[in-house]
C-alpha cells in the first residue's frame, strides 16, 4: 500500500521526500498537472488514496515544511488543514513547543525550564540565546518560531534508518510481555529492509514510560544483520538492559540504522538470510 500511495504522489510531482512508510513532503509549486491551488491537489490525492487502498489520509498544506507537518497533525486521520503565509506566525504563536516537529521530549523539558512553553515564548528569545542553549538547532528554532523554514523538499534524501514503534493501550510493567511486543516491530523493520535490499549494523530500542520520559539503548554490530532473528536477539538484550522498568512502559520502538544496501558485504548478508 505504501508503494501504491507513492505512485499516486508521483502523478502530481517528482519532488517527494519520504518521512516514513505512509508520510511524505510534496513540493507542488510546479506540479505535473498544472494545477494552481495546492488544496485542490491535496483533495485529489486523498480521494485517490481512498479509492486505491480504502485508507483515509490527512493532508497539511502550507508554504514550508515545518508548517505543512504541523498542519497535517490537525485533522487526522481523515482531513485537511491549511496554514497560509498570512496565518503562519500566528498559528505558531499559540502552539505548545512540545508539539513542534523537531522538538523531542527532552528538548521540550529543557525549554520549559527556560520558561519557553509556547511559540510566542520561543519567538521572544534571541538567536544568540537559542544557540547558547540548543547549539546547532538554535537557528532552526529561531526560524520556526516566526513561521520560517528554509529547508527544501529533498527527493533524493538517503534513508539513514528504518524504524517501527507501537504505543500500548495499557502500560506494561514486566519484561516478558514487553519483550513479546518487540517481535511485530522487528518483523516490520526487517520486511521493509528485505523489500528494499538493505540491511544495517546498528540496532536501537526506545522505551517510553507512562510519564513520557524515555530511554534508548543501541548496539552496533561488526557486519550488517542477516535476518529478523538477529535483530530480535539484539533488541531483547537491549530491552533487558533497562529492566526492571522504572515505570510502566507506554511505547516501544525498534530502529535499524547504519544502513548499507549497495556493497557486496551487505548483499551477501541478505542472501544468507534466505
């Protein structure tokens, strides 16, 4: 279905930057249909996805990547939201920074300690202040607080990792049920790798607790993994390293990175897995 959705995107523009299996940025400034209104393009794409896959799709339309991503979160799972150049700065102003794309839980907590909880709070900080406290991310935060994001849609972006995660209806407190939840995540990651002829050397497990704090553990192997059992074995060991859990586990994630799908070593590892 992911391939079907990408094919629909490609009917409108070749400038597509995938974010995940079911999400992407599209630059439709110069589109293949010659359509002038981005909202109409989004409506057509949503309708085609529904007809082809019977899945709903939400869309965010705006003049830069940050605001398009923020807009896409407003009408999930089946809606459309537009942020115009006129409304961009005002939209950001009232938004909690913890909801900003690119601001993780740890950064949001650091901002809170500095008295920054909304877009308006962030906009009131100087560039020098943000660079001092957030380093290379400072200029990015300075821009998005004003509705500015100069990043271009990058259709040839190299994928650096493949990951899957799941949020649980009820918190998990014991190791065995938590480790059992790793299997479908690892299966999803490896099926994607097989379909795209790639593997990776670094396995990362993310654990998010009921209070939204989180822990991550990674292990880098000497060669690309050869199959799902190897990823699962490493993931279980990484999960064990944070047990006993300090709180109930709300979310688990598994990521494979240091991807390599082009050299002979990676190909031989993949062939061996069959």
